[in-house]
């Protein structure tokens, strides 16, 4: 019986019955290729229609389970992001831009685990073993007992995992390079990705081996391939940061064994990645306190406060359509904030170019950034410097009012610890701020305009 042809998008995984130049799901061009699903031969079993299935043994919520202890990664920041360390039998997908440091992070991770007496396998599909050794030598982990191979064939990798002592950690760099003989498709296609990922996850569950996949990313920053791969794994981590900057942010987008809002902060050095235990101090180390258009925001990433500098530049536009450029923040949020400043505060920026940057290469997503971003924009527009040693946080509504945010105590304590004297925060907060820092309640964005203009 001939196999039926289907057409899959290599960007998002959408499957159709006919070819098209443009994917109707993700709107990408020239990403649809033909794939044929080969019939799977089942040996030693009858057809499903005639096979008798026994009933399942059901359990209750209060059943006793054997708790499998996590093991440390040697990186406190990575342990924080994963929820306390690596879980045996779990599958982790790590994505990030090319050259951001994914292989560096995983090489150091493999060395840390191997140095603790655990068996670690490292399969490289993009580099030769000599290249991986050069990286290990540069990072100072050449003596770590990591077992290394350059292989892309899934069957050979599975056979190696089953040979000898069961490994505690297996790293696949990268999943897009693997291929299996059971599927007639090129490596990196949707069919190959599904088949290889599923086989490796099954092997991980059987042997309690933690499998870490490296995933390529698209030009939009999302992990390439179908979303079903992200659903199959237990944890999805993104390694972020500007290639020219020294900071790297490890962020959990999905985690079945821990929180999804924690971040790990690393500093890229010549000798490899170093943990940043106090990211606030490092993000503010090169801060220019005297210049207009700069504001310090007291944010929350996961369970810990992080202070970052927001930089704004407002200049008259020489063109009919002014530019709006944002790095590290949501462009839609900036446009909303500009509209509120014009409609509620009389700050007209419709004929000005606006540039906003979150210093340090970090990306901020929480709404509490609104008031700090507005303060930076007002300061850049008026040319007045913000009050010395001050921090801002609060969500701005469409009416211009300042809405309360969570974790006020943690934000103010972190600002006080770093030597800040004044904190501008929402007035209707219900949390008790037992700190010596001076707190200035703000009810409307127009108050910030008056403070900066005077």
C-alpha cells in the first residue's frame, strides 16, 4: 500500500494535504515540504482491531510514590531556573540565538555533573570531537570525565546509551541534526524531529537519564520546528542576551518541575560563563546618574528583585513618520504609554522619534515597568534629570492612574540595599514596606510630570 503524501511547514509544523508557497498558519514563505508517512510494521502482534486490551489498574491521588532526588548542576543560577536541579528521567529543550553560548553552558554543565561521579554523554551533531575538546580546554574543564561522540544517527546514540552504566545526563547538540532510519525524511524535518525526540524521551524515562536537547531558533527567536516538540519535553529554557553584551539570561518558558518565571543571570567571559549572584548591582554598575532620560526600575523576576536601568531618547523626527524603537521591552506597551502621556499628561511626542532601551541586554515583561519607562521618557523629553538615587515602579492605566503591583516589600528592600534613597510607587498598595527608604506614593502619571518638570 502506497504511503499518503502530506505537506508540513518546517517553521511551525502545520500539516496540509496540498503544497503552497506560503504557510497559512505562520505566514512564512517556502517552508512547506512534502513528507510521506511510511507504514509501521508491527511484528509479533495482531492488528489493533482484533487485539484484546486488558483494563488498566487505577490509582488514587493519595498513592505513595518513590521520590527521585534531583542532582545539582554546579550552577546555582541553573538550579534556580529548573526548580532545584535536574530531575532524573526528564527532558529539557534549550534554545537561543547562534553564538549566544548554549554549547558553552552545556559543556560546563556536563563537566560539573561528570566531576561529581555521574556518567555524562555528550553527542555533538554539528561539531567534530576535536572542536568540542578545544572548547573544553578553553573553559578549563578538559580533565572532566565526559564521554564524547560526534554522531547524528539516532539508533547509534540509543545503543550507546544502553551500553554500560546508565548515564545520569545525556546532551544532544542539536536535535535538528539527528535522523533515524525508520523515517524517510531529511534531518531537521518535522517528521524526523518528532521521531527522534520521542525515542530519546522514552529512553530517558526508562533509564532515569536526564536528556538535554539544543534547539535552533527562527529569526523571530522561537525554537525552530513544530510546537509539538515543546509539548513533549518537560522543560523549555531560552538563553537570551545581546551577542555584544556581557550578560546572558536563562529563562524558563515551561517547567513541569518548578516555576516558569525564574531567570538565571550569567556573565560571559573568556574563560566561560560565570554566575551573577547579585544581578542588580551588575546591571547598574555602568549607570550614568547625571544624564536625562535614564531611570532605575525595581522589577521582580521570579522570586527575586532585579534593578535595571531604563534608557530613553526623544528627538525631533526629520521624517513624516516618527520612529519607535524598543530593545528589551514590548513595542505595543510603549505605544500605549505614549498615547497616555499625550492624552492625560499633555506630553505630545507625535512628532518625535522615541528610542527605549533596557540596559544590560535583559528583557522585561511585567506591567510594573510602565511608570519607570514613563519617567525616563518625560526626562528625555524635558531634558531634566530624575531625582538622585531614586527608583520607580507601577502599572499605568489608560486613564493615567497608577495601579498597584505585587512584591512591594522585596522591591523596596533591594533598592535600599543598593543605596537608593527614594522610591516612587503606587499609592494604593496594601503591603507594609518596613524599610528606611523614603516612599513617595503616586496616584496619577501627571504627578511624575510635575516632579520631573520642577
